C-alpha cells in the first residue's frame, strides 16, 4: 500500500529517518520534530493506512502496517532509522523484526511488544458522535467533543484529523473499531532485531512497565531504556524539544 509521505530536508550521508505516528494521528502531527531533525538529513513522516491522506483498507494488523513502512524504505537508497510512537511504535517493531535489513536504528516511543487491556473505543464513539453537518471549522467539532472528551489537548489532537470543509474525518473509524483487538494486541513474530533500539517512555506513563522489559530484551537484545521527566504517553507532543534531543543523541551515537 502506497502511504502518503511528508518529506523534510534532503538526503545526506546520515541515514534517512522514517516517522510512524500513533492511533488517530498523522504525519502532520510530527512536523515540528521532523523539521528539526531534518538538519541531519532527510526525514519522512508518513500517514499510516486508514489515517490522514493514506489509502483505507479493511486490514489493520501489524504485519500489514510493517509492510507499508517497508515499501516506503524501499523507495530510499539505504536502510532507515525508524521512529514510531504507540501504534506506530508497534508497527516499527514489527518492521524491524520482519525486515531487519531495512532498519539501522530503532526508536520506540512509549509502547511495548505486548497486548494491552485498555480500549480506545470511547474516542472512536466520541468522534462518531460529532454532528458533522453542524461543523464549519475544527473548533465547532472540538466544542461538540467537550461533552465526551473533556481533555482540551485530546480535542485538539482529534480535530487535526478532521476535514471541516468536506465534513469528514480523515480516519477510517469503522475499520479502526473493527480492528481494535489487533491494534491493542501484538502478533507472534519470530526473530530478533540485533541492532540498537531505544525504548523512550514518558515518566508519567504506564505503557512500558518494568515487567515488559523481559519481552522487549528477548526481541531486541540491544534495547536501551530512557524516560522523559514530566511526560505521559504523548511524550513527543508534551516535551518536543526533550524528545527530539533524546532521539538525535541516540541516532548520532552510531
């Protein structure tokens, strides 16, 4: 599947950086960090399938998402450094395990290769509940979302995936709902990724717990762990400068 890509910078001797966003996100969400990292070389932020301007599909499992990322790397001249957050982090891990030759270094932001028990269905229902006929601009949708999503940051985040002029979500909400067990889960993927991997978490997030480290090291023997102080699950949005600095230091350590 040919993903929509947003490219920053130009190719240099540094490995290109591929960024995979999380559930309900888009490549545009990563513009600030991508532009700053582009002083090293080319940075490609993608819209994952069923998100943004990328095609929609009935399938949304991690082998599918990893295959999409592999196709993007195949358009480059070299293996990529891959940065993935949450759902994108699981896709990046699946890519590194299935196609290790395509990944030079791996950054996984606030997610582990395990199944999670929480659901994101409440947010899908909240977005489905917006009366798009009454939406002229994104703030109209945010106003409606207040009833079910009190967090202003999340209201703003969700409405970034709204095309107000066309009165439609740029998210395939029906398929994301149908495939939620796969999104929250983790497939059985053989092999290990023997190159450097950074598992960067928000200090206030519980997505990567101490008990997950064994599962991580089994698949990623060279895993390193770091936490961003004062950040939760959306660490790249809450602490963009610190996130970028951590990623930059890790990628340049090679």
